[in-house]
C-alpha cells in the first residue's frame, strides 16, 4: 500500500507581523536578497531592509504555491541605502557630483593647473549623503556643464569685464546696433581735425542705449555741432557723449543703467546722414571708444 504525501515543508514569510507569502528555500532566498538588494560598493554608507522579513518553517498542503518573486519585490521596496558622494562646489553652490574623494581631488587639481588662484580658490569639495545617487548624478550630467566649464565661464566673464572697464566704469552695453562709418582718429574731408569719437550708422529712430551706469549731465540741443546731445557722467572723471539724436528720452539729473534707452538715432546738428556720434571722455579728453566697445 502506497502512502500519499499530503504536506510539504516551506517557509512562511512575515514582514512587520504581516504574512506576505511562502518560499521554498530560505537559504537561496536570503542569498538572492544579499546579492541583489543589499549594496556593498565603496560609496555605500549603509544598506538595510526596513521591516526585515521573518521566516518560520511550516507544513502546508503539497499543492500550495510559493510566491518568491512577489515577496522579493515587496522586500526590495523597503530597502534603504545611503550613499556617500562628493560634491564639487563653486562659491558654495554645488556644481557636480562624483563617487569618490580621489575623483573630486583630481578634478580640482586639473582646474588649478589651468586657472589662477583667484578663481580656483572658489572651488571646494563637500562630502554629501543621499539615498538617490543616480538622480543626483543624472541631474548634473544632463546639464552637461562641469565645474571646470563654470570656472572657465567666470574667468571669461571677468576678462570681458576688465577689457570693458575704464577706471572702475564698466561699459556693458553697445549704445547702438549699426555699422561703424568713421573711427576714432580718422582724418576725413568733412572735418578739419582728427575724429574725436566713433560714428555708427543706423536708420533714423533706432534706439540708443546708455553704455554704462551713470547720471545724465546734459540732455538737449547742443550748438557746437552735436545736435541733440545726451551726456552721461559715470564717475571718476568718465563721461559718454551721444550726438545727432532725433529724439531724447531722458532728462538732466536722471540716473540710468547700462542698457537704458536714452535717445534715438538721427541726423541733427552738423551731420551728413543718420548715425550716432559716440564719445568716451576722461577728465574732458576724448579716448578711443573701441578700446572698450565694438
């Protein structure tokens, strides 16, 4: 007489006292968890299951199904992994993340080899902790901008500012968009002296902007050939002149910023066509505007 086997041994799995199913082999299941859910690379500070599973050996009906995959997914959702990463910063703002201190130090050293201490002293390394390493890495990788890119941009911006600055006055805006028709120092038949400014041809009514921050010293008709003229005082003896305007939009004593619309191109005064006559003066003497603009 053959005895029928009605039961089989399995492991009942509970998480926080809630039954989640059955597995056939506890050793293989725990091995699967350790190999696939618990991370152990150098960047991991801790990796643990919140609400650890508990196992109890049970005898169940032979035809009782186990549900290892479902339980594995349930446990996987409760794994909490904390990573240590290193953030490169510029002026205290995070610029990118790397996984190791060695990588961060190598990037900083590369920057220091290429740029002056004035800029590299702003670069730092900060140890950070996160539960979502991939998201933080991706956020900065998608921007496709590295710390070195940002340092280079800052260097270029500072170099641009230095090239456009005279005695502390930054010429940040070209007064008008147009074609230069007469340069500083040009000797031409229409005048009996070297040109003291820069002529930029543009259609009548084209906007004219303040080249730098300052205060309007004069705004009105000039009898010396400039026609409608705006003069802006910028400090340190620096002034700019905007001549032959068709219209003036500012008044004496008004404070303006670089880029403020102050007038419109015209051909008033001693002029042969629509253009802006632009001058930079230092302590009353004209200097070449093209050293700082255009």
